[in-house]
C-alpha cells in the first residue's frame, strides 16, 4: 500500500510531501488499518475555503484514493496518519 500526504498552508505557505510504502513492513497491518480509518473519516467532507488562518490543509492519498482535510477538523486517525507519514516518509 502506498500512502502519501501533502501538507500545504501554514504561515509560510510551504508545501511538504512525504510517502510511505507499506510493502514488506512488519507493521503493515497497523498502517493499513490507520490509513483505512483516515480515508473513511474524510469521505464526503467539504472543507471551507480556509479552515483557520495560517492553518494547514492536507491531501491524503492511499492507493490512488484521495481525501482532503484541514486543521482543526482532523479526525484522530487522520492526525495520527499525517504525523507518521510526515515523520517516516521520504
């Protein structure tokens, strides 16, 4: 499973991208469950133009399926997945 996160916005407006390929990882099952929960909580969500001034917006893509979310409306699964991908991803 390929999981990618794009973070945009913030005070400086600098975009950050990272991705994690779970193939062959011993913790792949955990990543899959977290990714499924993050995508499910983002389905059908419409974001306002700017959630909060200088806040971050995110694009989460899991095996070609993309959802959008923004602070402060992140679900726990989205927040955890974003944090892990941005920390561990290349």
